[in-house]
């Protein structure tokens, strides 16, 4: 039987400033040292020397099961290592050697990754320096999240997909924009989607039929993709979808809640972590913190689960706020006790605010379509001073005590504001 920790996947990063022959020679030497130390090495990328190349290997990185070692062949590789590591479901070790500014680059990469919420190690590989093992994943994943669409590297410059894998113990998969478009094309001509939806929908339809048909095709595409990937949650970069497919994912997110699939827009990994932590308590609503009052905040977004509606007949389908196209959802949210939730970019500290939903469907034309006036039990200025982003997750009919228990159960340190 193979010794514990002796198999490792390897991705090498090297600066194009250094000659290719030099990078190749360093890679060969480091691989030889690892093999001499008894490791079974699987090289998945050699060497990555640009952001485009780092992006191109993300699928292979996502498939790594147990352990990933990123070899810093040269200096000037800290940012490249970050772009590789931020997609990894497995524990990451940064490997350096004593020449060509390899070690300082690995230390800088570790600092950058720690700021993204990842826990990584640095190891130095040299003749005579024993490398006992690399960090490995030793527990099974508890769920799966699909990242859908052609998200750019900058999308995850605050919190990255790998942080979800490490902190919430979920596997991350990526679905490309091309894949999404193929699935949408498959369902675009399905007239039954339109008639079936209208036969069950009790609310008001204020969008053109062709816009609704396309949004329903997008919903079916996402549903099929997520189920094929064996995921129970997804996040999607809305504006990339709007530009390429000319449909908004708002209605899809709203309807898929009822199928037990958690959807998050704007590729917001922080909101995803919070929503996954409390979804067993109530369907969560992610809203922009859009406005403040004397003792209140207004939350607004273009989607909410329809089963959060105080009245099914009160749900309205409208155009998307920023673009004026597609389908957005205006849900009359249930009133009463609620808890506002967010977490820091490292997915380690959570913040909760006791509140109540006082009014919904405010009909403000200059905000996203689902709107709620939330009365706080603390000053809005105090909340805004501590809040870690522009979104808030609202758990309706959930007490702060229940929310805190759920968040602590996922390993968050919780602060009530």
C-alpha cells in the first residue's frame, strides 16, 4: 500500500522573465528530488507562466482530489500561484527552492492566499532537506457548489472558490459560459415551459413573452447542469450571462429554491457561505444594502424565492433593474421577525443583526425589484461600520439565536451587532 501522503499532484509556475531552458531545468531537478523522496508525482501543469495559462488549467486543478503542490520555479510567480490555488478543492502546499527568488515568491503567495481566506503551507525542497508529506484532504465533501459562467480572475479577488472548499467542506465545480449556452439553446424552443409556468403562476406578468420564455429556458439549463454535476448550490456572474445570453438568471434563482437548489447571483462567494449555513432554517434572501433610514435599512435585489412571498398572487415579474431587459422577480416578502447575516472575506467571522421586515414591495423604480424595509434593533450607522460588504443575507422568521447556532455549527465565529 502506498504510504500516507506520498502521492501529490503538481502545478509548476515560472516567470517568463527567466529563460525557458532555465525553468525546465529547475522543474526537472525539483521533480527528481520529490521522486527520490518517495513521492508519486502527477504533473497537471508545467509550467504556468501567464494568467491565461493559469485560467486554462483551472479544470485540472478542480479535479485534484487529495493534495496539490505548486512549485515556484522562479521569482515573479506569487500572483500566478494565487490564480492556480484559488480554484483548488484540495489542500495546497507552496514549494520553493533556494535559488532564483523562488522562496520569497512562495512566501508572498502564501500571504496573498491567506488574505483570500485560504490556509496554505510553504515547504522548501533542496538536496538533504527532508520532505515528509504534503497536506492532504482526509474527509469527504458534504456538498457541491457549481460556479457558472465565464467569471474573470478578478471576480474572486476578495474571496475565492477554494475558500468554500476549505471552510464549508464543499466541492467546487466550474461550468463554462459555452456549456451554459449549449444547455440554454437546448431548451429555448420548448413551448411547454412557457405554458406550464403560466398555468401554475398566480402572480402578475409584466414582461414580454419572449423574455419570459428565455428566462425559463435559462432556468431549465441551470437545473439540468446543476443536477448533472451533482451539486445542490450554484453561483452565477449575472452580468456576463446578460451580455452573452441576453437573459437574467433572477427568475431561475427564484424558482430553483423550490427544487431545493440554492442559487446566488453576482458570483458572491461570501453570501453563498452564509446562505448555505442557514438554508435549513428558511429560504435565504440576498439583498443589496440599498438605503438607510433613522432606524432601518432597505434591502433590494432582483430575486427572492417565491416561497418567501406573503401572497403568491402578489408576486410580480418585472424587467431587470439595471438593464431594463430579461425577467426580475418582485416578491412581497413575509413580514415579521428576521435576522440579517454576513461573513468576512475569509469565511471565518459571521455578523448577525436582529431585525424585522416592516414593509415589502416598496415600488422604488431606482432599486432592484424585490425590496424590503428592515427595522433594526441597533443603529444603522453601527451596522454599516462593521458590515463586510454590500450584500446582506436575510433569514425571515428566523431568530438571531437560531442563526447564530447554525453559523457556529459551520465553524464561524459569530458577532452580534
